[in-house]
C-alpha cells in the first residue's frame, strides 16, 4: 500500500511540475507583414487593395499590435506610371501608427544578381519611402531581405551586411516562416472563381496549419536555446490574411502568446547569435543559427506541410 501511495504521489508531483514548466514558457511574438502595398494575383482593382489594407490594419489595431510593413516601392509604379492610390495605402499604415521598412524596389533575388545590382534595388526605393515617412517624424530604419536571402556566399553576405550597417539599416530577421503564400494563392483563386466552399476549406486548412507552425517553432526554439525566444513572424499583405488575421491572432492569444513590437523582440539574447549559413535557401534565422551551431538532419524534422490538393490548385 505504501508503495502504491508513493507512486501516486510521484506521479502527481511530476504532473504538477510539468504544468508549472508549461506555464513558465515565455510566449512573445512580433508580427511583420511583407510585400506592401498588397500581394494579389487575380484581383488588381483599387477596391480589393483597400479591402486588404483596411482589414489587416483593423486586425492589428484590435489586438494592439505594432507591426512593420515591408514595402516593395516598385509596386507603386507600372513602368513610369505612378499609382497615387497605392501610395495612399502606405499612408494608411502610417496613419494607423504602424511602421514601414525597405523590402527593396523590385524584390530581386540576391542569389541571381551581383552585389552592385542588389544595392541599386535597395536604393531605388529609398526616396519614396523617405518621402512617406518624413511627415510622420519617422526615418527609414528597417530592412527586410527579399526571399530571406542574405547571400549564397560569405563574400556576398558580408558585403551586404556591411553596406546595410553603413546605411544605418536595422535588419528585421524572421524566426517563424511558413508557406502562407501558397495558401494565399489558392484562396484568392477560389475567391476569383466564386467557389465559396473551397475558399472556406482553404481558410480552415490555413488556420490549422498556422497553429501547427507556431507550435513547431516553439519546440525548435526550446531545442536550440533551452527556452522559447521572442519570435518574429513573417506574413504577407494578402487576401487570405486580410480575412483571417483576426482569428489567427485570437488563436495566438489562446496559446498564451503576447504581442510585442520589433524593438522589444530583438532585445532577446538569441538575436546576438552567429549566422554563418551561406546557402541559396531562404530560411528562418532560427534555422540559420541552428545550422551555424552544427545542427543537421533530425533537428529540423516535423515542419508542417501544405496539403497537396492546395498546392495542386495553385498550379
């Protein structure tokens, strides 16, 4: 009898300890939104552009989120034709108290062009971004790498980082990446085809997928650092996010996450970690740090996958 009681007590203590450890896990996340003003494939009208912008900003406001929108300034033009209505979309971001970053003018692939060519893609977008930010008392400060490509050789990566440092840019790293762009393409196609049942199914699949992505990177973080870091999420200014950010953010809160701004997130010591990954893949900084620390193979297993039928639907 004494043995049985002892076993029960040990089990209860272990359960209580596990609960405490679970409750003690830090859960903080910074939301960033790429490819502003908007990302669309099928809808190119001003009404849709405003709908996407307004819904994203409304969701950010509802949850008190201070975000950074990464701008491709080239989207404000068609050749030499300037679109003032798209310029106004970026002003909406600033009017809402959000910030903007340089995501290059044309979102060029640094792996396929020279350092000099890539520098031109950075500087081409600066005048219009500076013009946008100045009336709000802001300066162009942040930079987000297109495709998360830092350079496929040490020489290119170092040259770019030195250049960004000299220009006074603060790189906005990403620790949670995912395939929202695939879901976005399928969702928008379903909307364009007026297939409401498929559109809803894709949205539900996306919601489930994003929850699994959050869980995956939490585990990755604990495996690498021994604690859950302050994460930075990459997302896009797409129709699927305009329609689903509200419930995604609610789900993050239900999982215990607190929304923090970028400057607070990068106070986490993890962002001082070395990144010596020089490859063609656009991967998260969390995985860059893991590779730099010698992690291979099994460490990266378990990343959620996009359902095959959704990938096929986008083709």
